[in-house]
């Protein structure tokens, strides 16, 4: 870098060149240097070089300007690219095309289209075949079918339809929009076809799940390359024919990184994550797509911790994330309440200029809400340039799950007045806000308005909300009435809601009835057995608890071990009940003992009816004291700053005893403790919980 600067500066002051010659020489030196940055994908060096070039030199030189845009795009800063682009007084077709392609690749089709229209309307620049192929690649889902068709008309008018490059892009666009017949018509009409056109058609069939047609065309191909093979491998893998895909993968004459990627995502989509990992380790070279495949594969297969590890590893080796990576990793951060890591990712997203991507931004809103940081969620939501219905739903759902019903309703009104129509998911969000706040009348209003004003047919999820809402309010008869209204067979979720309501309202008769249904639907799920025993326990029916335990034993049903997670220092720490594997175990147990005596002094009495095993009373207390959430909290207290919020995620519903214990802990240590269990969020503060014991 230093040597380069010296060289460039020397030219500035060199006297052997005439002024013009010297400028040309300089700019081509800069262009070469920038191209080197592109090759190395080094944004830092690119920025340094940009800073060295005088504004005057840039202003007069379109090649230099376009190279700067490319550099920023390829090195991952869309914001900088746009800044350079906006500063160019006379943009040529190349400047426009680079910008359009950049937006297409960053998953911001609206922006790509708007630049495309600006180019023609305001600047009067004619698109060329590269421009068309770039803009078509942005219109690659059904939502943009109409715009794509308009562009198709334009292509015909300007006589580029027979250009094999443009025609192939059209085939590809129609196939990606699911209009496979239109794609085939175009393909059949093409006067001249090359390998690209054939590949577009084969992969079009494969992407639409039409594997017979794909295979037939594949066999007809005059020549094939690795791309043709990859389309088939990916198609079979995605459609669940993993064995066929693997066979082709072994048979193919030559493999590239795309072949490996296709196989890895295919395996993980079909639940074969260990096989996918194996392949990932074996592959000779990895791209961001390979990392994305394994990160999302791990996440989808419930292995969040490993997914986060993989993401960290990817960054350590200097691989740059793209919007797909963020789409996979943000929900994992949310799930694990990994807020520190989430914040770091947010900063990275801003740096990389993904703030205009609705999907990424919605992912952030959701992540913050899941981590219990509603303020940050709302800030992010307010900053979004544009919002689709998914974004609105994410924010409303965030309020709902934290029991902030008023805010959820307000946002719902704001959404409607902004001209966005709610969809069936929006109603699930507002209904669940009613559930978490126990607002029966509002729930009825929203449910009825959904059917009457929006003509949205209620689905199982809407009925579930109503059953949950009425059940919790103790209106069990009305809840049962809603169960009877469901046109399909009621699922396990609905019966669990009813059973949960019976626990709160101590209704044994309906509890047994709901439990019967659950045993039948999900014979191996321990949750209803546990819930039913808790209900027996609170009614003092010890014999029945014994019976339930006997049935569980006979059927070999084991209680799911409780597990809680906490993020400290961007690392996730998991604890099982009674866990002694953590390096800080000794300190953790000492801390718990200390807390226990303070809690007892403050009036805490352990409620051992939540312990299901056949052990003596004192042992029961010990079991309670070592529930996973308490271990995680003790660990958090030891390893975070005094006064900071502690966030815990639990794989089961929090037990009643831990719920009251944590209230005491929050008071003793003067901290806010947020626990997310499988059902809702509990914000413990000053000895109170946000759920108002309503869970
Ligand atoms: Zn507990
Ligand atoms: Zn609570």
C-alpha cells in the first residue's frame, strides 16, 4: 500500500510527463490498484485508495468512477457504491448496469427496478443486453412477474429479444417466477441456443420440482457442463430424492463448489445434518454459499449453538456474510437470546449497506424482540425505508409476546392507516397480544372483525388463540365451544392450551379429557403427562400422580430434561438440570446456596409439588434448587456487570417454583431477569413478573 502511494504521488509531481498524459497514467494506475482490491475483496484497502485519489481526477474519468462503484459493490459496501454513483455527473450505461446488478445481488429488487427506470426516464440512457440481464435477475420471484413482463415487452421493441444472452435471462426469469410454460415457449422459439439457454431451462424445471422434464431435457442437451449437472443434483436433493442426488453427485464428470453446496443444502433440508457436516468438512474449497448452507442447515435442525459457532468461524477466516447468511443467523440469535452477538451483527449489516434490505431488517426487528429488547426492535423498525406486511407482523408479534397489548394494538392501527392490509398472520399476532394480556373482549372483537371486515377464514392458529384466551380467563365452556367450531381435527396445540387453562383454574374433569386427546395425538410427548401430574398435585391427588408415573414408565416416556441457555461474552452457555459439567460449577453452586439462604430469609418457601420424582422432601428441594434456569442465572450473576439485565432461554415451560424463586432473586440482586420459556416471556424486576403470574 505504501509503495503504491509513493508511485501515485511520484506521478503527480513528475515533470517528464505532460499534464494530460500524467493524469491518464495516474488513473490507470488507480484502476489497476482498485481491481486488485476487488480480487482480494479488501474494502479497507479500497477505501484507502479512494481517499488518495483527488476529486478532480475522479470527476473527469468515467472508467475510474465505474471501477470505484464495482470495487465497493464487490467488497460489500452498497452504501459507498451508491454514494459514488450519485456523485457521477454523466453516468454511462456501465455505471447504471453495475448499480442495478448490485441491487439485484443484494436482494433489493425494488431498488434495482427504480434505478432501471431512472436510467431511461431521467437520464435517457439506453439499456444494453447486460443491463437487461441484470434487471431480469432482480425480478426473480412471482411478486415481480408483472414488471418482468413489461421489461420483456421493452426488450422485444428494442430488438434484443433474439440476443441469446437476453433470451436466456428471460427463460430464467419466467422459470424462477414459476411460469414454467412461458419459459418453455420462449426456449422453443429461440433461434439460436447456447449452453446457457439449455441450462436455464433444465434448472427451471428442477427448481419447479419437475424432475422428469428436467431429466429428459438434460439427456437431450447437445453438450453439458458442470452447471447442467448441478441443476439436476440440486433439484433431486431439494425434492427429497437424496439418494438419486448423491448418485449423480458421485457420477458427475467434474464437480465445482456449487455441486458441493447443492448436496450440502439438500442433505440438511432432508434432516441429514451430520452427513451434510461431513461433506462440508471434506469439500476442497468453500464460498459464502457453502457457509450459508451449513449455518442454516444447523439452525433448521435445531442445532443453534453449532450454527452460531459456524458463523463465528466463518468470520474468523475472513469470509464476508451476505443477506442469506443474516437471514439464517438472526433467527438463531433470537432463539438463543444472543443479544450481544445480535448487536454486533447489526453493526456489520449497517457497515455492509444491507439496511435497505427488508428481509434483513425484519430479521433484526424479530431478533431484538426475541431477545427481549423491544426498544431496539422498535428503533430498527422505525428506521426501515420500506416495510412489507412481514415487517409489520414481526413488530406486532414482538409486542404481543412480551404482553404489551396496547402497543401491539396501536401499531396494528398504524399499519392499517399506512395503507397496508393485515393478513391472517397479522391477526394471529394481535390475538396473541390479547392472550398474553388476558383481554377477552378485545380478542372477540379482533376475531370477528377478521372474519367480517377482512374476509379472512380463521385457521387453526386463530382458533388456538381464542381457546387459549378463553381458557386462561376461566371461560372453559366457551373455549370448548371454539374447539367444536374448528372445521378440521383439533391439533395438539389446542388441547395443550386447554390443558394449561385447566391447570390455572384447577379443573380436573376437563383436564383429563384434554389430556386423553393429547396422549392419543402425541403418544411419546412427556409434556401432557407432566402437566396432568402438576394438576393432580395441586389438588392433592397423590394416587393419580402415581398412576401417571406408572403409565409413563410402562410406555417408556421420559421427561425432557430441562435446559437453559445464557449468552455471556458472545458465547452461549447451556445448562441441564443438576448440571455439573461447566468449568465454573463450584462457584455456580456456591452462588445458588448463598441466594437460597437470602431468599428464604426474604420469605421464599419452596413448592415441591413441582417435582415429579419419587424422592424424599429434602431431595426434592435440592432438585428444585438445581433447575437449569437457576444454574444459568447464577452463572450470569457471576459473569456479568452488576445491574445489567440477565437473559435466559429455556426449552420447557418454567416451573411454578422457579417462577417464584426468580422473583425473589430479581429483588435480592437488583437486576432485571428475562426468561423466555416455550410459551412466553417473563420480565422479572423488583420481585414482580411482567406476566402477572398469568402463564
Ligand atoms: Zn423450576
Ligand atoms: Zn412470569
